[in-house]
C-alpha cells in the first residue's frame, strides 16, 4: 500500500477533486454550514455562560432577594389580582423589626423602574440609570471595584449626603476614555439636584449585577433616590445571621410583609425569596439547554453534510468504474483503492469544515468586537469558542471523513477488473 503522504497519491486526490469543482463545492456546503453553525453557536453559548458567571461572581453566597408578585385572594376589602411591590417603607420597617438577618439592604431606581433621568456633567447632558443604594449593599450583598476616588461611606449614605459614585462608562461618556479620573470631585446634577462625585467604579465582574450595571450607572444614597416618597419601589436583599438558615429569616420576613400589605395569609405565592442557589439552578438549566441546541444544530447539520459527501462519492465510484478496473488490472492493491477514496472523503470534509470553522470564528470575533462596551455586551461577554472545542471539532471532522468514505470504499472494492473493462 502506498504511503499516505506520497506526492503521487496527493496529486491523484487533488486531480479528482479539481476535475469536479462544481460537484465538490455543492457537496461540501453541508459540511461548511455544519461547522459554521457549530462554531457560531459555541461562541455565543460561551458568551452567555460568561455573562451568567460574571453576574453571580462577587455576590454574597448567602444573599436572598425578596420577590413581590400578585394576589390571588381578596382580603379585608381588597380585591384579588392586586400587584404588590416592595417599597422603601418596607425596607425601613424590616430593618428595625427583623431579628434573624445579619444584613438587610436595598436598591431603589431614581424615578421608577425604567427611568433614565437627565444627568448634567462637564457641560454635557446625557441619560443614565441612577440607582439608590443602602449603606450596606456594598460590600455585604455585592462588591464593586473603585477605579478612582472611593465608595460612598456608610455614614454618608445614612445621613443622606448629596454624593455619588459613577460607573466607568458614565465617566467615559462625559470626560473621554483617557480622562475618567477627572470626574472625581466634580459636581453633577440629576434632574436639577446636585451631587458631588466621590468615586468612579466598575462591577466586581463584567455584566449586570441584579438589576443594574455599575459601569453604566450613577449610584446615590437610597434616601435621596426615593425623594422622600416612602412608597417608591425598592428591592430588598438580606442575609441570615450566622448560624441561622435562610428558612428562619424567610419565616420572619414574609409574614411581616403580608401584614403590611394586607394580603390574605393563605395567599402564600404573593411573596417569594430567591437565593444564589436558586439563581445557580436556573442558570445551570439555561446552560444545559444551550449546550443541547449547539450539539443538535451544529452536529446535525454536519452529519447531513457527511451523508452528502458519501452519496456523491458513491456516484463518483460508478463514474470511475473503468479507471478502478484498469488500476486493479495493472496491479493496484485493495489498500490503494481504499486509501484514495478515503482520503478524498477526508480531504473534502476537512477543507469545507475548516472553511466553516474559520468563517464562524470571524463572525463571533466580529460580534464580540461590536458588542464590547455596549449594553448587549453585558449579556454576551467574550463570545468565543474554547480551543478545546475547536480541537475536538477537528477530530470530529476527521472521523466524519472516514465515516463518509466507508460505503464508497466498499463499493469500489466490489468492482472486479474484468467486469469493469467489459462494461465499458
């Protein structure tokens, strides 16, 4: 049997493919599409996973979030189907009454859940999220990284001082990327109210931190963000006291909220609590769904391409019946015939697969470059496939080539020299 790396064999394989350019091109499209979608989906899947991981990184593992909902039962003159929201007065009430928590903290958006108030700084007027934080949100519930200046101090937040910390992207928009340190010490206005900038900060990790992104936000004391309105929507977070489990704190907090909002005690689905374990289980389920979609779509398309290559090689065997017969008549061994057809299948699949892989990489690199530093980039962080997956895909392509060549090789070996020459 000839050497697999022999020049003669390579020339034969290339000549056969070159003389059937159109057929080879259309045959390999399925393999190209399979590797393209596999690479693209793997990259996007990694981007989503990175976003999920960064969201929970830097957040206390004991953190619990109170989630309000809607009533299903009437109570004390109130009808069913009321939307219930936790507010700033709930936070103040629980802070003084609950004995089973180690930390209770809150966040409240300026003006409401979807408002982006008018901010003036350095002669510019732009709209960004303004979030009010309680004094213990950083670092008891989550963490951030101060790039320049400092964080607001607990006593400053408790006193309601007119100070703020702005995100790095906010500072970039007002001062430019190379001058964000110039924001420290300046005065900005939010809807006409003045605040002194004491620091520029970014999230502990990339992405959204439970409802807001420090990079794109202005953080102020929560008492000022609520603007004296005790019913302003507020998210409430807590951690149980050391030695107590999360259930004990929940059993104390929820009945107090039911009583304050006049909710039927039997309507137990109105308030719920979500901890990091709940978020992790949800994220793990999302990751599994993403992985299944990647493998089903990518490898399914690749497999259909392999079938196309195998079918076209079967047609090629029939067309080259005389050639095969002549080669057998002049002494070609079965191994030589087997090697040539197998190499043709592997070469077509590797060539098309590599083209799909490279094109897929270019697309995900483009997506990553375009979305970096944007709000989309918060949910799609570093959307690039891992080197391990790419190496694995090359192995799969090689094995697919072998698989695609099995049936054509078998058919070619069934051809007898005398029969092939006689048929022609």
